[in-house]
């Protein structure tokens, strides 16, 4: 890349990304963003992954961010190319995932004029404001590197989430001088000393303390600190879906996943002091189809989160603490000291609740989940979509390490898993990656199978085929006296389709054959589509 005066705006974009440590970018070139692609082609530190649809590119960036902890970066072109990335950003926003979308726009003198320019969306950046932490339109070329660096500074200091930057195409092609800046700036704010001291006092006096760990624990890299605090207190740990893997689910102190009310509700009620860390108590998980969470006035809720707007939104804590989870838990452990836990928990009673399930959790479903877990190494990354088995896996598939269970819990969108699994494999080529997806969700994003083939990514795509939108059919029958319709699907021959893409394809005869098929697929040097015909009803209790 040219390093002297007069770099193009596209070169300034790539230079700023490189300075921030970006090593992979997902996207699709278009007529307006070609200056960025020219700059990418002129260097070797950042690898580009060519998607087949902008939604796929943005879901890949989300999967990349979840699997690695590093920001996922997407480059898209103006108008429809940019707006195609909106649905993935809905999920990244809900899941607090660090995703940066860099989009081109019409020429600067045409922005907002609605004159019918090529690919024009008037005031394009406004489309992104509801689903991003920050959406900024660059208004002068010299501001390009400052804006890109500012996005990364924000991702390091505040609650993670998507950021969108819109750059007029004439700024990208123009040459100009500005001052380059180094990357890596910004840090999470520490917690207030007095609040941590008070939290330690309350927890130290508790007889039945409980810890609830959310995705903020994983974002902060505070898994070890969470485990140490729980052990010092003798407190069981409940994780949110986003917080799964913050503590191994083989650990005796791990109790369950928050929305699994049959396992968690009684334990939450039995706690006298609850420490919630990096958890926003999302409505879907706490007021949904499995759990209706509430706290008794006699219970003390301590809520620690990086984002002050999260605290108290649904449940008002007696002690709110704003700051970094790792900092707060580290100093909380210091304040608690080296004493022994004085817990009054009846652990045999609690352990008896861990496996609680309704009658629809059949031996068939349990056997499938056990087969999946047994066929995968502990560090395998499991990427979920939205289908019958995924709804059960949300809280019954054992998660043993952080960043190994990717689930679009925030938006519950179909079509997430295929591209997100590709992004996860790009981020962690050393890890086995399996995508578990229904036939409906697979067809949302099947085009990205071509991306996996192009880059020879040995991802396993397990397609659960029941020839219908099964969960929707179940809801129709449950809510409307057995009536249902418009949920049957006309599907292709999935193994043959996989082979047409250049991937491996196999129809698995049953659950007994699934384990060996997965192990063979994981050892392959190219992507594999496994089709398993099975209908599974969701776990919801209406």
C-alpha cells in the first residue's frame, strides 16, 4: 500500500483497519466501494473473505466475533448492498457483538438529495441507527481514519455491539493527506471501589448466594474470575444463553441456563443475594415461554454491567455497579478474602433440579443431543440456527468452554447458522466447527455453502430435515385448535445439492449413524452437509 502523501480514502480505510489489528474482512465488492478493494489487494496482512450475499458477509462477521472475541469487519457497497446487512446487525445488536460495517455511499454532493443516483438510499446511515451502538456518516475525506479508529475505541471502552460507517464514494477514490494514528486505544472502565466493597459485604453475609453470569463475562474475558468468586462463596452459577461456557457445565457449581425455568426458577427463589454479572435480563429469556422471572423484595440483587442503561431496565437492583466485569470480579474476590464459604445451599436438592424437563423432552431428543456432544471435542464450536433441536440445545446441550456455543438468541433469526459457522471457522481454523440447522433455515443461507467450498473450510453442516417450518406448525396447532398451513416445504435433495456446490454430502440413516458421520466429516478437508430426517417439537410451554 502507498505510504506517502496522497493516499486514497480506500487506502486510509484499510490502513486504519490494519493498525487496529484486523486480520480478516468479509464482504462483496461493488461499483462504489472498489477503492477499498483496490487497497485490500495492495497488501497482505488483511485477508478478505468473499461472501455470496451481504447478509451472509455480516453473519460471518458476527460468527467471527463470537468465536474469537475480536471485532468482525464487513465491507459492503451503497444502497441495497448496505441494507442487506441490516438483519445480521439486528442480531449483533441484540447479542452485543463487536461488528463493524464499512459501507460506501453515493457521492458526497448527492447524499440526502433523493435525485435517483445509482444505488441511492436517501440518508442511508439513518437506516442503521436503530440497530447499532454508533452509526456515523463521514462528511470529509480527512475524517476517514479518525472515524474508523473511533469505532474501535468505542468497541474497547463500552458495551460491544455493531457500528456502521458510511463513506461517500468520492471520498474513497480521492487522494488526500491526513495524520495517521496508531490503533489499540481505549479500555473498559473499572468499577467503583466502594460499590465493590459493599457487594463483597452483602455476599459475604449471604446464606444462599447465587451468581448469574451473562455474555458480558465472556466479552470481558472474566470466566476464571467468575468461577473463583462462585467457589469462594459456595454459590451455584446460572448462565444466560449468551453466557454459556463462562463456567464448564460439568462443574458441580453450574446449575442451569437462565430461561430453563424448570431447572432455575426454584433456585432463584431460594437465593437471598443474587449477583448478576454482564447480564441484561433480556425479555425473551426472562419473560418468555419457559421462565417468568421476578425477584422477591426480601432478595438482594447486585447487578454489575458495563452498560449503565442495562441496569434496572427490567429488575431494579439494590446495588447497581457499572464497570468492567473482570475488574469488578477480581477486586470482589480480593475483598472477600481467603475465608471459607458459609453457604446454606442444599446442593443435593439443587442438583436434582438440573435435569428437570417437561414431558416433551423425549429419549429421542436426549439421545440426539448426547450423540452430538459425544461426537465433538470439548473445544468444538457449535453454531445454532432456529429449529426444533436448537430450541432444546439452547439450554440442554452441554457447553464446556467459552465461545463454543453460538446461538442467535437476541433476534431468533433464521439463516444465521450457515454463514456464522463459516465466520467462526475463519476465526478459529484450529477448532472443529459444526452448524446445526433446520431445512428451512438452511435454505435461507445455502448460497454461502459456495463460500465454504471456495475457501476449503471443513465445516460440518447438519441439516435437520422435517420438510416444514416445524416450530411454526407446532405453534399453529397449539394456538389454533389443531389448524395449520403454509408451513410445508418443497426441499431439494440436500446431499446432491451439497455435491453440486462441490462439498461432501451424505444422508444419515438415523441417530445411531450420526456420531461416526460427524467424526468422518470433521476429518475431511472440505465442507460436509449431513442430512438427518427427524421432526422435533420445541420445548415451549404455552
